[in-house]
C-alpha cells in the first residue's frame, strides 16, 4: 500500500481572461471566416490579421488554478 499526493500548477499561474491567442481563433472553430490561397495557406485579412486558424494546441499555460490531489494505492497480488 502506498499513499501519494501532489500539487498541480504550484505557482497558480493562469493567463489573463482577455489575453489574445489563449486558443487561436476560438471564436471561429470551423474556420468559416478564414481565407486560404491556392496553396492552402491562410491569407491575412482584416478580420484575421495574424493569418491564424483554429488550433487548441497552442494553449501556453494552465487554464486551471492551483490544484491538489491525494490518494492511496493498493496492489492486489
């Protein structure tokens, strides 16, 4: 039997709620307002000045605050 515990996001850092690019183009998840050129590359437009497409892989920080966990592990033989 083992007892374990830990803390996630120890420094309690989360990005500001109104920071741009937490998730790229979260307001357009199906890329309906994104324009592409003949090669399939995103074109810069006034509504998309950084030529981004929806991509949740670019979350750069924890979205949840500090969290703790604890448990007991028991192994059956």
